[in-house]
C-alpha cells in the first residue's frame, strides 16, 4: 500500500494525475483489508492515502468527491505533523476550486505545524502553495519570501524523494512572481532552470510551465510568440488530464489572441476556459475569464453600457475573491466604457481609487490611458499629454530591463494606445514642436537604448546546426524538393535561440534624445528637410521640418496608400530579372507606374511647395517603411534618406568619422548563386585604390563576420532572405551557409557603411511604435551609419552598373544618399533605399 501511495504521488507530481489517481484508488481499496482493521498505524496511513487521493480527484475535476475524501482524512486521529500535511492538502484542493481565502488560512495553519514536526517535504510544498496564493493576491514580496524558503529546504534535503521537483516548482513560482514585478528576463531564466529539472523529474509539468512562459511573453508585448508557446502546451493537456491547468492555458491563449487583435479567437478561447472552470466549480477563475471576455467586447466597440455595468459588478466580485489586480483591471475597463458613453462623472468615480502599490505595469499603463482619454473627452489637452507622457515614461523604464532586441521592440505594443492618445492630442495642439516631441517619444524607442549585451556562448552548437540545416534546405529547394524534417528542426532551433536571447538582462543606459532645435540646426547645415509621417485610422499626416520653418500637413487616405504600397512591391518582385511575355511585362510595368503615381499624389504632392530642392530625410510609419522612395517622380534623382526616428538620424549624423587605417577600407563580398555577383564585387573593388574581395570559397561566414567587425565599408553582393515570420533569422547566403541578423547583433562593431545589393533584404517587420526588425535594422541598431539595401527584389544583372556608378560617386566624396539618387535615376525598377544618414 505504501508503494502504491508513493507511486501515486510520484505520478501526480510528474504531471500525470490520471495515472496517480488509479494507483491511489488501488491503495484506498487496500485500507479495507481485515488485517489493517486494528493496526496502530492505520489512521495515519489512511489519512495520507485519502487526503492525497482527495487532492488528485479535485485535480481531475471530481471536486465534490475529492472534498469528501479530505473530510474523511481529517476525521481520523493523527499526529501533529500529519495534521499539518492534511491542512496543506486541503489548502491545495481549495486553490484548485478558487476558494483562495480559505486556502490561505489552511496554509497559514499548516506551515508552523510542519516546522515543529520536522517535515521538510510537506513544509516545502506548503510554502510553495502559500506563495501561489500570495502571488494571486498581488503580494509579490510575500510570495518571493516563501519561494526562497521553499527552494532553500529543497536544496538542503535534495536527496529526499520528490524535493528536486519541488525545487523546480519553486523556480517556476519565482518566475511567475518576477513576471508581476516586470523582470521578464529573470522570469524566463527561472523557467528555463525549472524546465531542466522537469525534463528529468516531471516531464508532464513542462506543459504548465509553457503556459507561464506564454504569460511572460505577453507581458513583454509578444502575443504571437506567446500564442506559439501556448499552442504547444494546449496540444499536450488532453492526455495529461490537468483540467485546471488546461483551463488556465485556454484563458491565457484568449489573452494572447486579444493582444494580437484576434477578437473572435479571444472570445472562443475564453469561452472554452469559462466552461471548463464552471465544470470544476471554480467560480474564481471563471470570474477572471469573464474579465477577458469583457475586454474583448470593449475592444470590439458597441454595447458599451453593458460593458460598463458588467465591468463594475465584476470588479466588486473580483475584489471580494481577493484578486486585487484583476479587480483594478475591471474597474479601469468600466471607466473607459463610461468615457466612450460620454459619462465623465461616472468615469471619474471609477478612477477615484489610487493605483495599487506594486501593481503590474499593464494596470499602471491602463490607468494612464483611462485618465488621458477622460481628459481628452473633457477638453483638457494638457492632462491628456501629461498622462500619456507618464505612461510612456514607465514603459521606457520597463524596456531598459530587457537585453534582447526582440523584447525591446516588442514591448512597445503595451504603449500603443498611449502613444496614439499623445500624438492625437499633440496634432490637435497645432504646434510642430509639440508634434516633433511626441514623434520622438513614440517612435522607434529601442534605438534610444544602448545596444543589447552580447549573449553567452552556450548556443554556439545550436547556431552551427541551424546554419547546416539552412544549407541543406537551400540545396533541397534548388533541386526542386523540400526537406520537412530539416524545416521542423530549424524552427525548433530558432525558437531555442530566440528564447535564450530573451533571458538577457538589459541596461538602463540610454542614448540622448534629439531636441527640436538640434534636429533643425543639423537639417539647416545639410540643406535638408525632414518628413515625419504619422497615421490615424483614415489619413496619413506629415510633420515637415527644415532649418527655417516647420508645418503640419494632412495627406492621403491610409487604405489607398497601403494598397498601392503592397501592389507596388508585388509588381516589382514579379518583374525582377525575369523574362516575361511582352504583354504581361507591359501590364506589370503599367501597374508599377500607376502605383508610384498614387503614392506620389497621396503622400508627396501636398508637400512639394515645402520641399523645394532640398535633400529629404524620411521618418516613415507602418507600411511606409517599405516604400522605394526614389521611384516616386517628385523624389526621383533627389537624395532621400530613411531613418527610424529623428534621434536615430541625429545620433548617426553626429558620429565622428573614423581615423584612417593602414589596411584596406573597402571590402566586397560575392555570395553564391548569383550569376553576376563576382563581376559586381570585382568592379566595385576596382573603384578603390585599396580594396579586398571575398568570392567563391573565400566568402565564408567567419571571413565576412570578421570583415564586418573590421572594415569601414563593406559591399555584399549576396542572396538575401527576409524572414517575415522570424525576422531575427533574415539572412545573407555565403559560401558555407547563412549570415543572419542574429549574428550581426553579436558583432563587437560593424562597418560605418554597408551595401546589400541583392534581393529584398531592406524589408523589415514593423512592430507597434514603429519598432523595426530585419537584417538592415540589425546593422542600424548595431551602429552602422548608412545601409543601402532594397525593399523589393533587385535584378542582379542591372544592379552591377548601378553599384559601380554609386561607388564611383562615393569615392569622389559624394554623400551616400546623393550617390544613390544619381546612380538609380535612370532605372525605373531599382528599389534601393538609403537607410540611416
């Protein structure tokens, strides 16, 4: 019987409660044997078996029967230590059905009893579960204290059966608490440490752990990555029979869908979770799920009166259940619904309470947003700007804790609505200087933090395997085949490499933000005009700034422009380097002319009087990041530079030129698979008196990476691949494999000037806040001053002459934007762009 009891506990704690229940039920049947009727140890043994089985029945959703078993166990005469274990077991069952206050009382009784009786395993588990209750109530400091004490016991008694798994759960709980404090890298490190233990001592716990990781990624503003983690976990839960954890995973998946703008998916997942919670009799978690459904209803618009009333009632209910953070979220949601209903007094009442001390960042930002919206609704623009500014300041501090560029750019999504509120109020203010400051405050903020720390070397093998597999996949593609297993393994390795990067600590050190006066002075010196584009739901707008004046201009329709940009890119890709039937080629070229005309009329014609003949600096937004500006007639032959933000441009303009060096300052690289790459590399090299060429088998990853860290200027004629779904692995093909955007971030230094003359490697994924990711972006983040690359496919034959002309102008001292404008002026289909400065 003792073996069945022990094995039942082992199976349950390993994440297999159904198997554990079978073993424990078998043990319970043995309690009725006549030989045990008068045995002096029977009460203690029976109490342990019944209480353990009761807890497992609750896990499996048989709550009523589970509590009957717990009642029976507690009715037996047991010793002090066993009484503490029984209170601990009941407390755990109460957590599973959402009776948090009762559960906390049980653990508060259990902990001192177990300390006095010297029960390390039961004491460690009680501390672990009490920490969960503190965390749920928002008492993170108390939770961390219990978790640290639990981990200390588990380490001190590591040989005791079950304690390695308890240590893993303490690490997992500590990660959960760190998510609440905003330490996402620390949380992810704890989750990784827990996963290593679970892999050996509790494989079934990896699914709940993935749910916690999904929550952390949501807190970092990466809903699609969170959804991927959650989908993997959700596929495993049915066979694990972890009904509560399964429901929590569905609810977290609903939150990921909501954050990603998938309202239908949010409602579907939240509905599933609600039904599962109700079947378990867990009213507490059902209330949390109801909050997610209300948030989806609010985001969809309409029925605001019902949202307001239901959110207010739900706030009271959640507060009564001890869920302070969720109650605050519901009250803020009610306030926002009242604002939408034009009922400011009701909104003020809902916002009257002070923010919870130490509450999650999401609630602090939501409070700032609600106050900004209330101020806007009542005509108080000053307060609107102040609240939006305060929220974005909190987000800036939060962002600085992330070492991963992936997280730094993703987190901007948490401040998307605040940035919109601030920009709207700034535009309404009518002052170009105010709009400029808000453009600076809300645009590409990741450029304002020192470049990410260099990760450790533990992933070298994973990166090497990824390169090898990428080459294998490429070879299969060229042979007209597909290697599904290699693709699956590549995706797995990419997830692992990204996840390791997410664990990197950040730095609070920032690059100074550009001032309005500083940018105007530099524009005057360079005889340039800056176009800062903004967008609301319907119209594009522009802030036009030069050294003499500044103005705000309304532009064209967002939908019209967006469609023209996408059609233009598709047309350029279709016609690039292909021998098409003459009739089809005429149709595509006609479409190209039509799309560039639409873009010119919608975006540039209203600005022509203000542009004069000055050079242009473009600060794009959204889809405008992939516009080939040099193809638009008003800008053809005119120097155009595209920069993520005014600060990014001014910072690069202010970097002093490098001191002359003794080695060659220009390196050209010819990658494989491009018919004219070697010719291009040789012709560019001949422009310079001191230049070196890497071609054929010499154009390796190692040699090119070394060159990128040493040379002032590098020209890369190599196939590029923009990976839309996993942009950090956008890459250039070299002789022995791919050079990835991920690799660029690890370089000690990068060239001041880089040319990427092939394919569409100038594309970027644009995240909220106009944070950009891609190969070109990686070079700019790492310190390159100028990157020439293409936003659509490039004809590798036609580009040879363009690049030779470009470099001849550059060698004569012409600035890159002017050199590119002159070199491409006669090419109707050359979508090269000058990024940086």
